C-alpha cells in the first residue's frame, strides 16, 4: 500500500504534548516503552533449517568471499554444528542492527473511536494531521498485522548481506491491534526528539470532550507559526457510534 497523503498522531493534553506542538517536535520512543510486550521484541526466526543447510554451505564456497580456512572450517562441521553457528551469528547481527532504534507511531485514520479513547485521553485530547510529503513522515512504513511471528530470509542476511528485512520486526504486530491502522517512522537513535517543518502540520482535530479554552490556546500557539494550519472540532454523531468534525475558527467569520 502506498503511503497516505496524510498521517495522524493522537495526543493527550499535557504540558509535554503542548511543548512539542509549539516547538514542532515529535518523539521517537524506546521500544521498551510500548504497551504491547510483543511490540518490537518478537522472537527472531529464520528460514534456515537442517534440511537446507547444505545449500548455504555450497553457496559460501562458490562466492569466493570467505577465506579458504573459513570454508574448510564450514566443510568440517556437521549440519547441526553449522546450523547452530549460522543461526547464532545471524541473531547477533540482527540484534546489533535493531539496537537503539527509535519509533514514532501514526495512524491513517483521524476518526477512530478506540484511538480517541486510548491515545486521545477519552476524547479530551487532540489529533495532529501531517503532510507525508515532508520528512520524517515521507519515510513512514505500514504496520503489518499477523497471527504468527515473521520469518526472515537467511539468504538475504547471510549471502546478500541485506538487513532491510529486519525492519519487518519493527513493523509487525498482532491482528488484535489492527484497529489502529498504524504507520511508523524509524530513527537510528532513541529516545530522540525530531524537529519537523511547521508547514508539515496541516491540521489539528480536537476531541469532542476537549475544553474550549484549551482549544483556543492551541489555536493561538499554532497560528503564530503557520497561518495555513486548519482546525477541526469533533462532536458525537446523533444516529450512530461515531464522531464528525466541523472546521473551527478561532475568530468567528463575519
């Protein structure tokens, strides 16, 4: 799926969230701070097995990129020993590749009732709308929701020396979280504060239970930075379980 034109970040109203908003900053969290114990800490699994270990033994010899002594060592090992060696080596390399990564989470939806309840402080918070043509939002990747842990390609890692597939471990969650419609940006460091361009923020959606005084404060802060940002006030639907947004103007139109 191609990246949506807009991505949304739900926030509760706190001193920190307002400071981040004023400064044009988003936070890349340590993965250990997530509320799902499986999130970003999935068991590392490879498609390397005892049945296909000889294939890798032969490829290593054909590549010619390993010292002769190393190839001789590989050939002297039985399948079980070579399997344990390669499996352990891959796990060490991947742990190193993933260590210290920061994650910032977004959604492709701005009207999700569960998201407003869980991350928008029971509809008393707000939701930021970002233009995905701007960084870092342009680099967001969709989260995949699955029943089983992903299996990584040993060929890509051992032969092609390509660790791109390891990012799948940072973008994979249980199907129980599918309602979030999540997209993620990854940073090389964590925790990390990233400053985005003020014009990347194109809209702010206020929860249906948010105090009007707080709404006005946020509008004043942002209009001093970006006159093009638009504001939307949420309200409960009268005929269904849902919320709708009406554009909000700090000063009523004449």
